């Protein structure tokens, strides 16, 4: 079946630095990808919809200048957490898909120290 | 978006059937009922989806009420690997509609 990969699977960074997370659709083209974040014991929260070749659409309350999304090709979307702070520590998950179902990446665990 | 209601948690025993309920009283005629599950420390995975008729696949069965206001995900013979959070989500089948997750049901399987 279709596979979505993420890189890195985990990352530790210092407060104030930026971190880039990649999401790739390995065997299909994705004009739209979705980014979620998940805190421990909580459900997934949709952050933004990433559109190939155009600007991302952010959910209410998500800072677009802090969470930069680039969808430069049909198989790659990136999420950059800028000037990360400890409260940005979370599990970030991307998703893509087409008719009928969505495929999710394995997630990236970000820890900001 | 139409809302779904699921129990916060359920518990079952290994090798027994599990029935996970979902209420969606405000479902519209074009909403499909989707189920996803999330194993610990992993991204969610698709389980099954349906519109009106009951559906079966290798993972589970989906039983949909005649008025479509509720549905039940059935795991016929639970294993320890089925321990996960199960999410019932309504969405259109076509297009790039975003998938919005509720709180889901945390399923515990006892050996």
C-alpha cells in the first residue's frame, strides 16, 4: 500500500533554533498534505493543509510564521519549526492520500531543550 | 463538520470480539464513516470506511445503523496488537477534505 515517510523520526534541539521535518509520499503523488501535532495522551490536532505550489492553509490558532510549510513538489512537504521553544515539543505527524483513505507518516518526535 | 461521539476507553480480552461504538447523529447524506487507529508512538492507520452498507475487510467489519446515526467497528478476534486508540471520523470521500480527529476510544486488550 501507499507509504508516507517522515524524517527525522526524532530530533532534539536547543531553544531558539529551527528544525525542519520532511514528509514524503513514496509511491504516489500528493498535491495536498496535512500536518498534525499531538501532545501526550491527546488526540491529533490539525495544524495546516499543505498545497503543492501554493501557500499552506493554517488552522485557527496556529502561527504561520512559526510553523513554516513548504510543498515544493508532488512528493515532498516540509514543516519548519522556527525559533523553537520547549512548548513546541510534541509529536508531529504528516498525512497524504487520495480517494477513500489517508496515509500517515510514522511521526517525528521533537524535543526542545 | 459533523461531530462523532465515542467512549473514552474500552477493555476486552484477547481472542474475543470487540465492538467499538460511534454516534454521529448529525451526519449528512454525503458523509462517509471512516475509522482509523493509532498504535502507541505511531502515526494513525486506516482501518475501514463505509457509507450505508456494512463493510468488511481483513482488519475489521463496520456495521452502520439504518438511519446512519451510529456505527460500530467490529474486531472479530482481538489480539494484543489491536491495543490502540480508535477514531471514528466523518468526511466526504472525494477531494482533499481535511481529516479532523476527535478524542477516540482507547482500547485495552487483556491477555
